[in-house]
C-alpha cells in the first residue's frame, strides 16, 4: 500500500464517556515517546526518534491488515512505546555490561546475522516490564502481549521461546518494524539499501519474522514511504495516518496514567526511585486540605506525577553523581524544568498542568529556575508544587542519604521561607498536613 493512499484514515476519533477529565492521551504518549527516544539514543546509539519510526512502520503494516480507528490508534501507541521500560532496563543491563551495544551491532558487516542479533535481545527482560507498565494505560482495545512478545522470533528462538503460532500478529509486526529501525538508517535509506532490506527480510521469513508480517511488509512498506522521512518529521508522518484519541477518563484511570508516567521517570535514576509518585501522592493530600474541586485535584495530581518528566533527557552520569556537581553539571540538571515544559506545552488542554509541572524550581525571590520568576509571577499552585517537591525530596530515602524526619524537614523549609525562597503559609500548612503522619 502506498503512503499517499492511506492518509485518509487519519480522521480524529473523539470518545465521550463519563464526566471526568478529558485527556488527549495520544498527545501525552507522543511526548513520552520523544523523551524515551532521547534516552535510548543516548545509551545505545539507536536511531533518533526510534519509537516513532517503529510506530510508523507498524502503522503502515497495521493499516494494510485492516486496522483503523481505536484499534489502529492503540496499536500505534503500543508500537511507539514498545521500549517504555528502557529506563529501568538500561540501568540494570547496560551498567552491568550484559548487553551488546546496538550501535556496535549496526556497524557489523553481517547485519541481521541471527546469532549476533540474539546477543542483543537476550537482554529483553524490558519486554516483560514494558508489558506490565502499559497495562496501566486505559486503551479502548485489547493490546495484551504486544509489547511482551515484541522480541520473539518466528521459529521460537527468541528470549521467551514463543514461535509465531503463539504470538500475536501485532507483536510480530512490531518485532519486524523494530528490527528495521535498529539495523537500517531509514532516515537516509537509498533505493539500493531498500532492496537489500527487502531481500534480507524475505530471507528470514519463518525464521526471525513471521510469514504474515513479511507479507504485510512487502505490501505496505515502499521506498517512497521511507523516503518521506527526508522531508517530514516522524511525528508529522505519524499524525498523517494515525487517529488521535481523546476521551473522558475517570479518576481511577487518570491515577493509573499518572502512575505509568511517574514510574518511567522515577526509574531513570536510582537516586529518585519513588520521587514523582511521592510528590503526586502528597499533592492529593494537599488538594484535599485546600478543598480543590475534584476536576482541579485530579489535574494537579497528574501535574505532580509529570513534574520531573524533563529528567528523562538528562544524562544518567550527572543524575547519579554521588559527589557535588560542578557548575556545568548543575546547569545541565537545571534544564530539566524547561524540558518538562517543552514536552508538555503542546498537549491540547494542558496549559495549567504544564505551568504547575514546570515551575516547581522557581523561588519567590527570583533565584529559582528556569525563568527566575518573582513572587508576583507565581500562582498559589506553583508555590505549592515547589513546596511539595522540596518536602518529598527531603523525606524520601536515596542511595546517598537516609530520609530525614518531618521535624527536620520543616526546620529546613521554615528557614527557606524566612529567606523568601518559598511560601511561608504553605510551609505552615504542610507542617499540619504531614506532621501527624511523619512524627519526629
């Protein structure tokens, strides 16, 4: 199927169900994919925008197989987030040297040699973690096992020893798309490269790739469909062919979405393993204390879960440095607040969430970052998020420190309030909110 024949299927899908928070989940997942792609590229050298490349190739094959509407949207999001557990996996596997570097694999002359490729995917425990994580997302259609089996070979020689008679076709498609983007630079692929790609993929039908996924590849993926990457961004190409799903989500569903995102951010560094979800939980207690309306409380909870999303793009050797950061390293870390803003600001209906999430390092006296805002530029919600972030950081355990008591945390925060860094009234309130739960 040619690229220009499938653009018509991309009409937006809007679903209304219930009276809770309306969310463009597609936009939010696109933003997460962008951050995850940066992490994966930094650590392995795999193509930039890897998740979106895999999603685009998968979507083309899915459309060829008759997918549309919610099914296509959900499948594409799973393909885009097939490596959603990479931050967790990379810290464990790559740091121990157990996995062949993908960039080195790509440079080998015997590309797509089965034994070499298996060296890489033998560390595919991230598939199980990714499957567990994605179960938190309230998709409209069944996406079970798409991510779990996306490294399985057709002949059953993959990490979980499942052959193509057992695995889902959707998972087989993602496996093929993932392999294409790992091995070939589809951003610059030539016609000769594409011919070589087709030859090698077809030679591995029934061995690495299922015959059905190879058939869909031959019908759906053309040189033209890859050549478009030279003139359009990956996101533009995806949005041309994939529906956008927007719907109302219940509080329970928003909590799960927040947990999904917070978990991925927190796994970026062992130093902050439970920070985002901790701030989110504390925001819930604060929202109840201040009598936030239910719709505002759930939006504030989501903002709290997302506030450190920008840390996904900060290098781990800086995030996990045990000694004092030098000036350049500290300047790098400070960019995470701006990165959070950049990742969230284009999501439809997210203006307030973006502000609350990205202003959490601003201070009343203008000494904060990224903008150095003054007190009159910071809303109550901005000030509260800053205080919640500080309190959580002080009282949570980290590898290089033990958590301090509520009493000691409040002493530090009262001093910060006296120095006009944070809101003294909010500090006083947090003392009441959390004091009984965290006695000295």
